[in-house]
């Protein structure tokens, strides 16, 4: 929310800290301030108000309250607004039909107004917070909303037919919004309607039907209080989010409605002294909310915070927060402001005290030793055992999607066309993953792809903890296949967990395996100590990698039968690296070999990459020309 520093200053009897200093104070004690920008003779603070404080803090008044509590700068006494009231302007009957979703409506008819350009002070205030001026009436409703946090709406009273009702929309009803969009409604959406149909989408957007124009002479001023969840769902259905709906979604305090009507009326009277302002008409809740009472103590607050704050310090903070306190020794009976609905227990009071005092002022006490040894979670322990076992065997852990394009349990609102179901197995994901990783083995500097995942699958029998493994052999090794690597891994895991009833799938150079773990973990020995996991055998260190694309070059050579593969490897590697000029060179990797007569054919793959840029073919071709010259110098023939 954008906050005008000058506007904020109007709430204080003394000079506030400078804008950047104030922003820093807010950051350390209440809100994130994303920026502080100068604008003409003012500064604008972009304050990020989170939902826990949004019910009172999405306004200049709310931020002034916080700024005062944090800095100690005294605020002016709360202003009371009044105006001349005439009985000649009586609002139409306003009925709340849906009292579960609309708690309160405050209306007032104002006659003899003139829709015109706003005064300079009003335009400047709105311009500072990023709002364009529309006309004096609409600008005043916006000003009051940004000032105290209560949305208002002004209807052209002469366009309203009969009585006004706040009700659920009828299925298929439509409303044309102020920006000309036709919205189709249903019974989950509230409307303010006259006898002919909806005037607006309640709490969200005004309608064209009772829009103000240059001919408007009489207005019905409307302030209401709605159920937050109802408004939030309606914004999703209609696709309309406004400054008003944002506030209603966060539960505007009940008493703000009458205050907003009073402030708007007084300001309107200043601008249009001849306007006839009618009496306030209240529908719905008529009893003012009572202050919540809490009983706490200095001891309870200090125990929660791990501090030794004095009763005097705590009372000072409570006073800054407008929390009344009746003191008896170290016990307090607190009277919570009606608009601080977020304060309901001692823990929340302690949090308020801590943030205003400042977390940075507290010492960090040492945590006492536990009297009892914590119980080791069986599932977590054996998950860690499996992971350690597989990592010691050179496997890498992966995480794949829990969604699939097929399965037993369908997703109501899927993320994508291929993610309509919860997965029934993990093996299929790993089989795809080894294929994808196989294309990058040169970059990874590995001979085989060995991956695993421990995750959850879902079917008609419920939810299952599953282990899945997959292996892709890249480099041929005598007596070693993907299947044998997988079998060794499963055998090592069974030494820890006992026999697993898993299923294997062998497809060429790929092999995969999957087993449910719930039963095996359930009957495995009870873990006694985390030390039983032992230390990892393979210490893996992170190596920086390039995010730029790589270029692959293959070179096939005829060499004599006496030339060893290692000798050819050395020539290719040394030549490529020396001529690469700082570029990354992976390989060479021999991927094909055969004999023909008195010659031997060897095919190698080189991969080139840069940490700084995307390489071009010309750059790599120059390196390869040097490699070709080097091998020809050895008497080898490039195929």
C-alpha cells in the first residue's frame, strides 16, 4: 500500500522521523517497506501490509497507529466529524436480506450536490498514493477509504427504483460494472439491488446503473461490512479485484462504517456547503462491539519471550498500542481495542510487546538441555538410512512431480493437461528422468545415470510411501549392466530394512525398480540413535557449473593397433584444453571403437561450454581445427 508521508504527518502533533528513518523503523517492528520515493513536495512509502494486520493497517490511520507505537511520536486526539443534518433528505429503506454475509449497512441520502472537479488538496492527496482524480464525490469516497480503511460507494439516488436490498444474486443475473464489463452472477455473490435488479457487486465494484454523472443532484452514500470469505470467493469468480475488495477480504472492523460516513459527510459539507445531508440509516448490527478483555501478567509475558522486562516497560508498550490495562501487582486485565481482532491471548500480547520493544534488544539465552531423549521418528530414520546407502553407491536423489496424466484419483482443478491425476507410481517418472539425464552425462562427468526418489503415491487403496530407483548404463563395462547395478542397490537396502516386495523393469540399457516401504519400515528394528546411520563414505563437494548452452563435437580416427585408447585420449584432451582459451572442455569420451584390418577406429566426443557467454560454432570450429592438426601430426587419419 502506498502511504503519503505528508498525509501520515497530519495524524501527529510532532514531527515524524524523516521518511527513510521512518521506513527503517517500520521494517524492524511491523512491515516490509519496499521503497521510499520522493514525489513533488512529498514522499511515498510503499508498505507491504500482510493479512495478519490488514484489517486495520490498510490505511493511513492504521500506519499512523503503528508509527506512533514504534517511534513514540504522539498522535493528535482522534478527530470526530459532524455536519448539519436535515430531515428533508431521508434515505430509502435499506434491507439486509443475507445477514450471514452482510453484517451491517450504513446509508445516508445527500441532496443538492454538484458533481465537479475536486479541490487541489484532495487531488494532491490521491495523486500521492497513485490514484487519479475522477470527481469530487468519487474522490472523497476514495480519500476516506485510504484514510481510515473503510470502502464507501455513492449511488445516484434518482436512478434507484424503490427500496434497496442487500442480497445474494439470482443465478443468471448480470451487472454492468463502471468500466463497462458485463458480469454474470450466481447465488454465491452478494449484490446491492433496487426493485429492478443489481446496482453493484457488493464490496467489489460499482455498477453503471446508478453511476454518478454531471446531472447527478442527489446521492445515496453507502458503507457496509461484509463476510471476508464471501468477498474473497466472489473476487475469484468475477475476476475483479479492487482496493475495496482487498479491504473487505481482510475483515474491516464493524465500527469503521459509521466513522467513514461521518468523515465523508463532513468533508462533503466543506466542499459543498449548500448540500442537504440526511440522517444516517443503519441496517443490520446495531450494537457497538465491546472491548475484548484479557488477563495476563508480567511473568507470563516474560516466560513466553525469555526476557526479564519490567511491568513498567510492558505497560508503556501497551499504552502505545492503545491497549488499556488495569494493574494489580504484576497481573494485568487488558482492554483490547475493538478493531484489533488479532489480539486474543497472552501469546499475541507477548508478540506485540516484543516487536515494539525490538527483538534486537533481547539477549539470546542458551537453551537448556532436554531431560528426556527425543524419540527418533522411525520413518525419517529409515528414509535417511536408504538415502545414505544409495548415495554411498553413487546414486543421486531426485524429486519428480506428484501429478500424472493417468491414475486412480483425479484432481478437481488440475495444474496442466498432463497433471490431471495423482501419481500411482514413481518408476515412470524416473524412467523419463534417466533418459533426459543421459543426454548430459558428458557435462556431468559421469559414466552412468543412477537416480532414486522416496516419495508418496496414491491409489484406490490409499497413500503409500514408495522407493523408486532407475539406472542407465552409458559406458559399457564387462560384467556390469544396469540390471546388476540395480540389484546390488536393492540388496544393500534390504540389508537395512529386510526383504522388499518390489518390481523391476528392464528395458535395454535402462533398468528401474519400485517398492512400497510402509510395511518394511513398520517391522524394522526400532532406531536407538542417529549415530547408527554412520558417516557417509563418499563426501560430495559442490562444483560450479555453467548455465550457458554447450556445443558437442565428435571426432572419429583410424589409428594403428599399437596406439592405445589412453594415448589418443591424452592428445585430444591436451590439445583441446590448451587451445580453448579458458573455455570449459568436457571429455573426450570414447563412445565407439572397432578394428578394421591393421587399423583401429576410435570415436570421441568433446563438449565445449563457457561460464560467461553462449559459444558460437566459429569459436568451437577453430579449436577443432587445432585438434585435427594435432592428430594428423601423429599420423592418425580423421574419418
